[in-house]
C-alpha cells in the first residue's frame, strides 16, 4: 500500500511512486491521498520504466523482487532499476537461508500450499547488479537467519 514511499515523503524526500497492479495503485493512491502528500501513484512496469537514464537519485524496489520466478526476469528488473538510477538502488529480496524459508519449503513438500515467492541469495542478487555497474553497500536483514526478508543497498561504481 505504499508504506515505503509514504514514509520517505513524510520525511521530506521528493518521491515518485509506481506499480503495475491497478489494485495496488488504487490502494497506494488512497493512502497517499489520506496522508495529504500530493503524490500521484503511476502505472509502472519495472522491466520497462519510462524515466530517462540516470534521472532518479535513488530507486527503491520493495516487496516485488521475490515474485520474479526466473533469473532472466530478475536480471531485466535490476538492469532497468540501475539504468534509471543516478546513484543508488535499494532492493528488498527474500533470502533462501532462513528458518521462515525452510518452513515454507517443508510445508510444500508435505503437500501444503505451493510456494509463490522465489528466494534469491545475496550472491545472486549481487551478480545482477555487478552486470549493471553497481556494487553492494550494505545488506540489512532483521533476524537474517530467521526471517527471509532482506533489504540491500547498491551504489553505482564510479567510472
């Protein structure tokens, strides 16, 4: 529902927000309107952004990456985020090395609900960014071996 862009905007950052899902756009727009921040949530496809190269200081991609089922899709998304970013990309991803992920895999193996999220190792994520000329600054994980959600900050390598 836009909690990251709303938090950044409320702290004074100039923010643009987008999503591909019409339902999520409506929810995020409703939350932005309720907060009175004057932000219009745009329809956006992370694999084909409409912004010019290096036109946004920091790109933030939160709670999306884990939905990409293949390395090819993940690489296209990262490449596009890096193309538009002047300096930084902040990306959340689900690590495969956590108790939460182990429970989900076990549940699926025992006949439970099929996994709908695709964890990715930090090493794999770093590889996608390296191909676009970015390097890892810091990886944050709240209880990293218990919970699977991580937030990584990447920066453009100076030319």
